[in-house]
């Protein structure tokens, strides 16, 4: 049994804190429509038990699913799918395990209780903790509910039973009391599921052990081979989409070679696809969160955009890019100085790839700086074109990601001088990607960040080493469309859609972000790096199969 520590509870609390109401509602809907490949190899009985773990039922339409218990249930189900039902653990074709992941009923049940403890602890003031300490006759000082649990020395079921039997929660913290009582019903269903699953898991393990070890090793190598056609690519080929084609450095770049990488057998015929990989890439993140009020345009604060920055930094650090991010909200003068700075030959002359994220409030062809001054996107892009005598980036790969609304201009700002980026503005090796189409809003959650950045980062995580950037952007669009469709179905209302788009001019189809798959080494990342991607990755996995079950046709 693993040792339950205060750090374990803190990690559970961080995981629960990644949810917001929109994410919870979407995940509840997806878990009630599970046709995911991860459940295919389970018996009907096991699938039914897994799907029935959620307390919130499918007929809860119109009600808010975001409750403390639902967050706990979702966190447990996400953990279970990642650890025991993922493609890195199970070889679906041969119905056996790829790796010897130890399955422990006690560990799984204890983790569920850890989520409960973390959820309750978040709702207890120091005064309430002292009340509980007095009621349970604890003399040592306590700073958290975990301290009380350790002092009593009881197992989790007995500990939580003693809490609600004292009637303190029922009298002083009714909501907490209800969570614990409802959790007791959930944990019975979960225990029934894991006990049944253990038998199935042993059969998978026996099947793997009885086969030739070389066969199992070969399956693992294929899984980690960046040139191996994944199940995603197999589905791509069977579909109609195959050919759709002042800044301050952050913490030191993590070197890719510092992480152990599984041995790979390289398909020599595929190497030519990945020759055009940045040797020295620069990722510039311009994120403007707070604005000075202006009479001409409404620019409220962009809460949640810090989550976008976290995701981008994690992905591009792992891609071995040097990252520059604005540590303050740029005014127009700050932006101009920053753009000049990254054109300094003595500092960035040897770099061969420029990635720029611009995230702010925007209109059709522009975005706003912190002092509410309008900046034309076309002016930013053309200053780095081959025809610009001032830029050091001529002839190099340049990709611009614009996370901003593209609303029409207010009447008081109408002007014929603003022009959007045209294809002939772009030199070869230049691409501009927008988070939405013209006249659309770009959606952002105050708790979890922007849909576009989330899906884009997951696509880069999974397929940045293999797919063209054009394909990655196309599938980002497809997944966001499907996500919006589910949100509409869930709410019963017709919601405005978001359809990202991009423009390029002879951008190389050989360009890849890395020869290594980030997803292959994801399990080796530190907890804080995994956590930021955990829930977006799970939503992506759930929508993954739905995209292919109900393909969205791109006209």
C-alpha cells in the first residue's frame, strides 16, 4: 500500500481545483456517452459498472452538475482510465497488458478517500478544525483535516464515519455532511467495480505473461515509435480528412535529452518527413490580461488566460524552445519595444524558428494592448516577412497564433484603413492561425483558460512530432466544433460556435515541431507539468472517438 502523505492530499486538491462548471458539465455528458476505445475490451458488466459510477444521471439536463461530489467522482474516473485503460497500458488488439502496472484495490479505494479528504479540507476554516479536534479528543496541534486523520490512526472508512456520527457536520457544515454521506454510496459502487475489474485485469496480465516476451516488447516499441502510424492516423486514413492540409525569459529551458526516452526502431522511409525540425526555436508569449478603461471599446480583464500561458510554456519547454513571455500587461510602447527586441541579430540571429502567441481582446483584424490601443495583426505579421529589411527572421519558419475574438468594429471605430492578413502578405514558411473565424467570439473560461489553446496544446502533445501543422490546426478546429456541439446539447440552447482557421502561403509540409513524441515521455513528467494538461487531455480523449463516430464535414 502506498504511503498517504500530506503531499498526496495536496496533489488531489490541485487536481480538483482544475475543474470548473463548464468542464464538469462537459465531462459528465461525455462519460454518459462512452463509446471510447478504452472501454471496448471491457465486458458489458464492467462497462455498465464504470458508467454508473457517476451520481449525476444523464436525465439531469438543465441542472448544474458541478458539485463537490461530482468533481471527486470525475477525478477518480479520469485517474482510473489514465492508469489502467489507456493505450500505453493495454494492447487492445491482443487483449493483454503492455506493461506490468500493479493493480491494488486498497490503493484505488484509498485514493478515492484522499480526494474526499482534500475536497472537505478545502471547506474547513482553522476554527472548524479546532472544533473537530476538540470533539475527537486530539491534543496535538493540527493545521489540516489530514493532521486529524493521522492523529486518530484509523482507516479512511472508520475516520469519515466518526466525523458524521459526531453530528458536528450535520449541525455546523450541512453541505460537507451531505458530501460525506453521498460519497459513502459512491464508494460502494466504486469498490464493487474495482473488485470485479481486478479479475479482468489478472486475465490481461496472464495473457501478457504467457505470450513471448519479444512480442510484448515489440508492442511497446511500436507504441513509442514516433514514425509508427498510430490508431489516430489509421482512422485519419480511413476518413475523408487525410489530405486536408519587454519580454522576460521564463525558467531555464528543460533539455529534452535529460529525460529517458524508450528505445525506438526507426522507420527509415519516414525520416524524410521530419527533416525540417527547429534546431533552435523561440516561442514568444504576449498575453494581455488587464486593461485600462477606454471610452471607445469595452476591454474587461481576461481572467483565466494565465492557464493558457501555463499550457503553452509546458509544451514548448518540452519541445526545447526558448520561451519569452510578457511579465506585465503590454501597453502599445511595451509591445513595440518587445517586437524590436526579438529582431536583435546578436541575440536571436542563430534561431531558426519563431512561434508567437498573441492573446488579448480583439476585433476583426486587430487586438488591443493594455492601454486599449488597437494594433493591426497584419502590421505585426508583415514586419517579419521576407520583404522586411529590418527582420532577422527572413527565410525562417514563422508561425503566429492569435487567441482573440474577431468581432466587427463598433460604429464609432469604423474605418476602411484596417486590412486583414492576405495570402500574398505571407512569405513561404509563414503561417497565421486564428482561434476563431471572422465575426466570431473566442471562448475562454475564467477557471481553465481558452478552448482553442487547450485543444491546440493537446494536439501538439500527441501529434506535433508526426502530423503537419496544417493537419494539427484542422483537427483542432474539428475537436472544438464537436466540443461546442456537446455544450449546446448539454444546455439545450443554441450556442454560438467557434471555428478556428488559418492562412498560409506555401508553408512547408515537411515541418514538424519535434522528432520525439512528447506523449511518449508524458508519464515521466513531474506532477505539476502533467496536472495542467490532465483535464484538457481527458476531454480530448473523450471527444476523440465521438469525432470519428459523428465526423464533422469541413466544407
